[in-house]
């Protein structure tokens, strides 16, 4: 039986370890970049490639704004943050960490807004 593109238990576990390590670094203000600390990054999810060499961290600011500034600060400090994460993990190789903005909440808000619009509410009431 084929599992398709579902991540393995190993990928899920490694992604969660990296997510916790990143969250801990950001919570404690260990990044060493005042601009990054001011943005208060939060790590929503970390997906890791099947070969465990590339980790994609989905991030957003707690305030909800400043997405591009957050990505710029994270990319500017990419190597330093990776060096902080490595000792926190019990992994043979430390994957490269790439950062992407998490847009799930924005998408959910847009859907919620559409569902509460008068036009859609009217159509839903007909049924």
C-alpha cells in the first residue's frame, strides 16, 4: 500500500523537535538580533524533507504584522540560529532551516469573512 506524500513518523518527530528548539530560542530572546526579538516570532509548524536535510519553518509574528521584516531578520540570522538549534537536538545531521510565512490564519479569516458576508448568508438560509 502506498502512503502518498504523507510525512513519516521520523519526519514528524524531527520537525517537532526543531519547532520546539526554535520556539525556545525565540521565547528566551537568544537570537542576538534586537529587531528579530522585537517582532516576537512564533513557529507554527516545521516540515522536514524525507531525507531530513531541509526543514521549512512556518513562522509569523505574534502581533500579526511585519511578515517581510520577520523573514528578512530570520534569513539574516539563519546560520546563527541553526547553530543555536543544533545542540538542542539529538540528530546525526542538522538540517538547513528555511523560513516561510504562515498564512493559515489569514486564509481562515478570509473564509470566515466570506461566510459571514450578506450574500453568502442569504444563500445559506435558502437551504
